[in-house]
C-alpha cells in the first residue's frame, strides 16, 4: 500500500519551533510519505449568510419557513420571533437547529399575528451572520364576513393578504344598496300585450311561479265588440280565462316588448335585456315581460270602439293595438299609455353611479363566480370625516330642480354666507378682522393643523380643514383650510367662495372672495326657510338618501357637515373625476375625493369575529403587479393562480396549478351593452386605478393560456372583484 498524507501545523495547533513526534504503524512492504508544512496557517473559513424567502403554506396556526442553500453549510439555525428586531423569539424556535434543509414547518402559532423569521448557516468550523428577516401574517382561523355576511377566506402571498373568493356583496359599506341593474339599456318599445301575449305570460311565467304577477285581473290591449259595446279583454290570473270587460274598470297592467337578437340564444323564462323574463320565442324574435307591474289603471279614458286595428289577438299584435289606443281622439290616459311610457331608468350601458349583476342575471352563479361590478361601484368612495370636493359647476348645476341640494335647500349665495359671518361677529364685520372663523371651527387638532387659532365651535358649524383640489388637479391643504362654495358667478373663471384657516380666527367671506371654478371645495347646503330657532338642530337628507345633521345659527339653518352628495335632485349622478386631466377640463360639474386615508372605498367592508378588520381595499394596478412579480411573470402567473380542473374553467384550463390557493375561476364578463359572455373562458378583475375618464385598469386570464394580462377597458364592463391588504 502506498499512502501520502499532507498535514498543516494548524491541524495540530502548533507554533513555530514546536517538535512533532509521530508514531506510524505499517506492515512490511508499505510505503508511507509524510509532508509536514509547519509554520503555514490555514486560510480563514467563512460562510455567507443565507437568503431567507417568503413563507409558504401559511395557515391559522402554522407556516413553512424557507431559505436558499449556502455553500459550505452543514446545517441551519432558525429563529422565529414576534418582533422585527428578533428579540422576542417564539418558544422552541430560538436558534433551533433544523439540520441541513431549506424549508422547515413552524407550528403552534397564534392566528392573526405577525411573525418574523431569519436563519443562520453553520458547519463544523463556523457560523454565518443572520439572514434577512421575513415577515409573515398568520391568517386568522375565523372567516371574513362582508356587509351581507357572505363568508370569505384569505391567503398570504408574499407581502399581501388576498381574499380567495370573488366579491359578492350587494351593499356598500355605509349600508346603501348597490344598484342591481338587470336590464342593459333604456328601452322605449314597451306595449300593452295583446290577448295571446298576455296568455303566454300567464302560461309560461305565472304558472311557473315566475315574474312577480299577482292573482288578479290584467288588461290586454285587445278590444272586443259585444252587442255593439266596445269592451277590453282582461285575463283573470285566478283562472286564466279571458273575458270582455268595461273599459272603465281598473285592473293590473304588465308591459311587454319584442326584440330580435341574432347573437344571444334566449330560451323561455330566461332574463331578457331589459331585466324581464322571456315568455315567447319565435326564431330570433323574443317577447319579454317587464320586470314588474305598471300602475293599475282603466283600459282607456276613451270607451268608444277603437276599430279593427286594436282588435288583434295574436302574439305580435300588442304593439299595433297600443298605438291605436293611444292614437284615439280625446285620449289622455290608458293602460296602454302606462306601458308605452314605461321608463326603467338608466340601464347597464348608461350607469355611472355604480351597479352589479349576477352572471346572466341568475343568482345561481353567485357561488363560486361572485358578482360582476362596473368600475363605478368599485371606485365609489365615502369620506365621513371631510366630505367630498366639488367644482363650482357642480355647486351651481341647473337640473331644473334644486341641483346638488335636495328640495327645500340650496347652495348659499355670497350674501347669505356674508350674513352668517356678520351674525357670528356683528362688531368686527370685515373679511380679515372678524372672529367668526373661530366660532365655526371644530376645536382641537384632530381636523386642523396646529395652532388652530381661536377655534371654539360655539356656533355648532363643525368646520374641519377639508383641504382643496386645485385647478391643476392636485390635492392639498388638508388640515390647513376649509373652502366653501357659494353661487356667486364672478366671471368666466372665478366663482364665489369663503375660507377658514388653521392659523387665524377669520371667516374670509366678502362679496368678492373668489376661487377658480375648477377648484375642488366643500359644500354646505342652506335651508330655504326654517322653523328652528338659534342653536336648535335638525337633519338634512341628500338626493342619494344620506342623512346629515343641521344647526340653526341665527335665522339660518345650515347643514353642519360637509356633504358627500353623489346625485343631483333629478336623480342623475354627479361625475366622479379622479384623474387630473379630466378634472382640469371639466366645465359641466364634477366631484372627487381627497386622496388620503380619510377616504375609503365604499365597496369594501369586512368583519372578523364581529370586529371590523381594516386595511382591506380594491387592489391598485401596482398591487396586482406586486402579486404577479412575487409568484412569477405575466406569462405564467395566470396558470399559477387559476383553480385546477374544469369545474369552473373550459377545458383545457392551460397551465392551472393554483399553487397559492388563489382559486381563480372563469367568472365571465358583462359587456357595456349588457350582454353576458365568456363564463368559463375568461376571468377579469378590476383594479382601483383609473386609466382615463371612462376607462380603468384590470387583469384578465384565460382558459387556454397561463398568461395574466394587464389591460384597460370601459368603466361600464362588469368584472369580478378581489380584495387585498398589505401585511
């Protein structure tokens, strides 16, 4: 045997001058060579710190800690703590030797708690420094509940917590209903059904328990002559047998319409474009009942014979009969006119106030696909602290009624605002020496910057530093000032305004106090006349139903909160313009919300264990990108997030792995025309980020691809919604 060994002095802990004695045992014929390199020190042995990566398989009581392999390491020490400085380690996980692995289960954790972990590599010679610290939220074992008590679960993916079901709430966080728009557009083609059309409604809808009909008589538009008397045919839904009745009888009325559609494939009892039910199909021609009954009425206020044109009984004759009835000489009112005048309001295509629908207007799709919301519902906000900001054009909008104020109230004139100032300080009645501002401002520093000079709020006006939006679209001065519109039209550029500030006690209000008309400022309605006396309180109900407190100051009753009105008095919505370019250009009336934490998304509300859980939001475009960048790329992340299988996706559901339990399903889309398309084929989710005045960003994935696209589209599309919060 031949054997050669090389030793360094450091192997024996020797210094220069030391003598080494070695005893070597060998057999006859063996050759032993020994080289001793005395005096040469070994190179220093070091280990680099591991790189810790995000936790996986996070549950309500456990997680898997992960890190990368370190060259030369023989094992790792894992520390888990409840603070980022790692000074409060979790019992059992204080430098725990987990051996030579790159992932390790951590158990016994408390739900709803933030945990931090780091690792140190080691070998027989040395240890590395600690790795970076990973932060992980251990999700609560309790479910999330929305305003309607729908149940959701959540997962932590990187630095974000996502709900893993599509939103299906039907109320905003303030308790108001989200408009359920079943019909696609405004329709003006309603008629009173002929006898056979009404019988088809009875047979195909009422007998199936559908359509909301009642067990009473309904008018048809068909006329019958009986021994010279002109009678209208009614259909008693008690027995389904038509009969002629005097035209002055008051019966129920249900309108209908016919339409042709070569794209949609409607069948009996499907929901039609106007939100009613299909009661007859003739090839590509469909007959749709109105969603509800119209006002009960007489057949007509003209009881004479209409003639052969109104005696049509067949399906398809209702339109002609209706025209004949309305066209009679002397006609002013009839069941036919009730139908012809039917106005369901703005449909899906026209809505800017926020709406939702279930796919195909069928609540059976609620689980697991969720609701489809337009972006106006997604972007709907509320600010109970400071109210909304409006340009002067909204403050003075003429809708033929009371504009932005409800009936009996108005935006004050400059003289009325001046009267408030002079009542509160009748002695110092000039713009820059009066003390009225201090009497109007809320005391303290909650809503005003320091020093909030002179603030006592003895008037009960409750003025807060609600800030402004400038004519460049920028927001500012929160806590610094409160600017209030009045109706003075100073010139083409400026409108009347009054100002309160944090560093003085004045109410800057004169007949020439002005602001640019495209500034965003607050509004306080004033009652036309009041029965209250000084100091008494009341209430004001806005056009959208929100209730505010009021205070009587002298002989004037003022709303004592900044309003956040979303409608004019005629029911039309005030356009919300979040983007600066749109705000700058508007001269017709618009509103916006101050961009700080006092403004919250009205669609988002969750409780856990009966306590509201804050931080949840509609994801921004950047939030979506954070998720995509963490799990993969735009080309692969669709597959990573998609639910596996073909229960809720069309085959082949390419690339689906659902690695993070995100459970994306092919919820389909509602188009701006109100059509429902692509269930199982695509999934779309809104972001809260606007692209332009009428467009917003969203994410889209597909059944035949692993891609997730970053797109923008019309605000009137109906897409699903997921919610996120940062951990």
